[in-house]
C-alpha cells in the first residue's frame, strides 16, 4: 500500500481492511453468547529460485514478491548486486518464482536446516552465522527522542494487529520517521518483506533502524546485521545469544520499549539521550501490543 492521508509518513503501511488478510469467524464468548471476531489469514507460499524449490512459508499473503526476495536475500541466496530478471507470483498456485541472470544450485545448502526460535518456526538454511564475519555496521547514533516518537507513531498506526491480533509488526525507520511497516504471523516473515522491499528499491541500510514487536532473538539480530541495519529495537525482550551476537557485530540493541521505558543491552555508547524520560507520557493501554508485559 502506498502512502496516503490515512498513513502519513509511510511509504508502505498495513491496510487492516484489505481483503483476503482477515476473515470473520463466529463462535461463542465466555457467557455462551454468539461472538463474531476478525481473525488473520494464514496460507502457504512456496518460493522458487530459478526453478529450484526453496521453501514453503506460512504467511498472511500480502506482498509475496517482497517476502520471496527478502527471504532469499537473508538466506544468502541472492547477492546484493544480483540481477533479478523476474519475480512471478501465482495466486492460484500460491507460488513465487524468482529468476536471476546467473543460474544457481543450493542443493548442499538446503540439506542443512535450522529451526529457529522465531514464531511460526523460522528456518535458516546452511550455517546460521554465515556472512557475519564480513559485517561492518556504521556507527549510527540513536536519539532517545526518535525512539519515543517512533514508539508513539507506530502504536497508533492502523494495523492488522489492532484489527485482529495474533500477528507481529516490523517497521523500517530513518531517524524519527517510520518508512515501511510490514506485518505477518511470523516476525521473520515481516523482516523478510522489508528486506525484499529494500532490495527491490536499492535502499541504503546504513542510516536505518529496524523496529519489531517480537523478541530479540539470535535470528532477528542476525537478519538485521546481514541486512546492514545498525540498530534494532523492540517492544519485547531479549535472548542471551541475541545480545551476544549484537555485541560481537556492533549492533545497537534496544528492547522492552514501552512509554518512556526501554533497555539497551548493546551499543549504549551510541545512544544520544536528548529527552528527559519524565517528559514522555505513559503508553495508552489500548495501544499495548504483544510483549507489553514481558
């Protein structure tokens, strides 16, 4: 979805009323009375690279081309300078076929599979740490005023989460401005969609911050670092290995962002504390999302 008056400041933002992303389901509530609610869709999407089947991902179904490109990019199957000659989505077959100039074969890489701690069970092919030794993240300063503004704007943006719940959001930000907001049942899918958009639009990562509603696990830290984004922030908490990797690669890692509160476990020297936390209002309860109480 392109920028509109409904989503000021965003290049792409969720459309909670988009068809096919949710459906109405009728049941009963705790008193036995009829209850109709919106629930998010979940459907398979099979990704092919030059005719080779790579993976089937469970996704809500929006931005399939970005998801495919971002997944392949984050798996090390598409180089940053790769020439993509076609990305073909077939809605009936629920497939995306990505084609490049050079033919590829990833039979050996596909043999090694890691089930990550990502919700909806993320998958990493080959060595999870592959490529991290080449990461050189820029020394991006992060203003606390930008963090507070981003948290407030993102929480108030219309979203599938506020419409139906059971979903994660990830936002690409520059300074105090959110640029692209993606959602999916798995936070790794939402990140891959953003990676796909950045790859398609040749967007530079060095001055960006990635915001997520999910846990800051090893997979999330690795994806962010390999994308070249120097700062990662979340509403939720951390895992020890995620913190360790962030420190090793020089990634600024900020979690438990709610209202005026946050915790920085990596890159504290890059924080610019330009706002008095006592001047920041508490978060409105109706805008609280998953992770608000962890």
